C-alpha cells in the first residue's frame, strides 16, 4: 500500500508513539518511522544538524506527523521554522494533537499546516483516523519535489 | 412842407421808439416786481436776507431799465431835437415815476415778507422751545430710570454676593481664592475636612501644603492656567493637619489680574477604589490566563493517558484475547468505556469553559435557521431514529450565532435523547412573546422530569436520569445556561415525568423577566 518514504513522527509521549505505530501497522502503512521527541530534535533532523548532522540533508521525509505540545520548542514553532526554509517549505505536515482549541487550529493553518487531526481517545477511531490520513498523504497525495533536487 | 413832413416823421419815429422804450421799461419793472414778490413769497422763516436781496435786485433792474431807456433816447436822433428833448424829458419823468412805483411796490412787498419772516421766526422759536422742553423732560426721565436701574443693580449685586457667600459656606468641595503669587486669599469652611482653620491656611503659601513630589506639576499647572489653558481637572496631594496626604482634584481659573479661583474635591477614596479595581482586573486577567492554560493542559495532558488506557486495552483485547477469558474481555471493555466517558466529560467541560472564555459577538441572527441546522446535525448522527421535528420559521433575534448553535446542539440533543424510548417522538421549536420580547422554547414529548428537581437541572454534572436510562455527562444544560447568561438572558424549564419537557430561553436582559 505504501512506498518507503520516511514518516517523521514528532511525539514526546512514548505511549502515544507506540499507539501511533500500532495504528500505522494495523492499516498496513509500513513506511519507516523516525521519531523526534521534541521540537529541537525535529528541526535538527529536518535541517541535518546537531545529532542529525550526518543525515543526508536532501532526503526529506514523505510526511511529518507533528504534535503541538512538545518539550523545548513547541509544534507551532517547528511548523513556523519549516515553512521559512526553502527545503521544507512544501513538506506535508499533519498536525496530530489532543487539542481542540480554536487558537491551535487557526495558528496551525495560518503557519502552513496541511492538515489538522485530533487524536481520538477511542483507539478504534484513532486507527481509523490514521488509516485515512496515511492513505491520503502517503498514497494519494503527490508531494512537490524538494527544491534544488 | 417837406421839412415839416420830415420833422413830423422824425417826431413820430421818436415817439414810437420812446413808447417802445417805455413799454419795455414797464415790462421789466413788472417783471422785477413779480420776481421780488415771488422772492418775498419764497422767503419763509428767518429769510430777511433774501428779502433784502430781492429789494436790491429790484432796484438794480430799475436802474438798468433806466439806462437802457436813456440809451434808446440817445439813439432816437433826428431834426426835431426839441421834441426829442421833450420826449426824453417825458421818458425820464415816466421812468422816474416807474422807479417810484417800483420802490413803493417793493416797499409794499417788504411788509408781508417781513411779517412772514417774523411769523416763521416766531414759529421756529416756539418749536425750539417745545423741543427744549421735551428734551429736558426726556433727560429727566432717563435720569430717573438710570437711578432705578442703579438701585436694581445694587440689589442684584447684593443678592449675587449673598448667593455666592451661601454656596461658599455650604460647599462640600473646597473653594479658595489665591493671589498670583500663590498665597491663599480666601478659603471655604470645607477646608476643615483637612483639619485646618482658615487662619492657618491664609497665613501660609498654598504650595506649603502640597506634597513635595507634586510641587513641580502643581506649578506647571498654575502656569498653564495663567497662560489661558482650559480649566481641566488636575490632581495633587495636599497635606492634612495630621500630616497625612489627601488626593485633591482641582478645577481652577485665573481672572485677568492673575488671581486664581479654585475648587478642590477630595478624590482619595475614588483613587483608592480605582487602584483596587485595576488590581482586581489584573488579578482577574491573571486568573483568566491561568484558566486558559489550565484548559489547554486539560485538553492535552488529561486526554493523553486516557488514550493510552483505551488504546492498550484495545491492544490487550486484540493480542491476548485467549488469555483474558470472557470476564477479562468484559472488564477490558468497561475500562475502555470509562476512558471514553471521561474523555467525553473533559470535552464537555472544555466546551463549557470555551463558552465562558470566548468573546460574545452579537449580530442579527436567523434563530429558526440555526435551529434547523442543529436539528439536521443531530438527525444525521442518528439516522436510525425517526423523530417528528417542527420548527417555527422566520424567528429572528440578536446574539452570537456560534454560541446559539452550541445551545441548540444541546437542547435538540437532549430532546432526541429523551424521546429515544418512544416511537412517536416529537420535538417542537417556537417562540412566544413576553412584553414584546421573544421567548424561545424547545419542547419534546420524551421522558420529562420531576419538577421537584427543576433547580438541579442546570447544574454542572447534575443528572436527573441514571446512566443506564440515558447516557450523558450532565454538562449539556449547564452549557445551555451559560450561553443564555452570556447573552444576558434567562433560561427555565417545565416538565412532567413521562410527559415531556419544555425549555424556554431569552437572549436579552429585557425579555422574559418573571
């Protein structure tokens, strides 16, 4: 069902990470998953710096699943910095969060999020949500080529 | 013969000429008379000079006529010198006579003219005397009126002074007059409130009483006022007899000599209250910010563990089904139900707090359309149910459409829920009128409630039905009430067990006051 594009999962909670992995597996999304535990790590990975300085800077993930509430640098700030850089400007970013606050929704979209999905408590619903967004962003959607490639 | 005839001819010619000269002299004399007469006629009032001039003119004209007649006689030349001489003498005589007559006529004319002049003079004198008398009388009246006015003005001044003195004595605000140099000249008794007698204040410059930190601004204000700035209120601290300071709000204005007229009001309490209010507002804002961050934490942090509880319970069910057994599976499903219920509670509470936190945007609202939309939403979410819904069209109102939508979601949601055990469920939305203001209602024929517990209906987490009867978190009607209260309206309910319930609400303060 999917190719081998990397999913960058920006998630500080290991249990949520586990549930997300399980939901992805259950819907046959077998793309490699890279986990960033906070905003700084996410940005380091994407911009090939810090602990990810050795990474091939031109190999961009196919999809970023971004939590908003994160240690150090929060999700909205990560999103802002992504959109300011040419190399990550068009990267598909799905905000995956618990928040249903209007302000978070508005900020996410105005900073250039591609989608905003609220994590349901009901795991069955969660799996369904992951299945739909995985199908859309990893299979249906065509990503803009990374500039300079 | 010839000579005689010739003499006779000359004689005749001379006579004719003489006659003609006579006639002309007479005509001229007549004309002069007429003119003199006319001049006398015109000489009205004190016109003696004109009469005199007319007399002189008449004399002059006569003289002229005589000279002309003489000249004509000179021209009448001929051999009959004697006759000519005679004619000349006669003409001179006639002229003399004419002159005398003219003189007499002038004399006669002078008489009536002089009388007229006299009369005119007398009349003028009389008129002048009348005018003088009138003027004198008017002057006297004016003098009397002026004296009366002066007395009135003095009385008015005394009254004004009395009024001023009374107010000066009565005023709760402090009133004072100070010299251009800033010394008190006069102070009202109300300065007693600061602990001073007037002598003490009058003995020292005003600035002696002003808080050291306020002296500069006070002087600056005085300068502004002296320069003609408008007398807006100005505040400074004024030392009381006991050494404490009171905030006074001053309104002052100078006269042209620089004397300052001031009124001061003690605003110490008002300022204290203002500061308290500002402090309270800051505290409230702080609490609001905390509430906001708390809500955010609730949304985020409380849901995460619930997701784990639910998610891993499901994982257990899926991965370890054989080991769990029937009871184990049942318990796991209870865990999941509880987690989901708690998630719902959190969401409902967040919804409630969002209504409190959100800004109210009032606008003209199609209430009926919002009711239709809410009804459609709930019908779509429960496609298996059949409920008869009747919505009165054309109901308008003023309110926040987003909040009213939340209200309808809850009221229609309840109505759907509590008609769930009937096959002929029926929901009605409409409006009645109280004092010209609309009272909206949502009515159902569902489970209803016992009016004995009506007070509990709108409380948070208050439920009149067990969870096994009807599911719910007990937040819905609390949310409805909060929406209505945000609009300044009122909400109330009527119900009967098994005979349905009606929820009434208004969207403004004036409507539906019981």
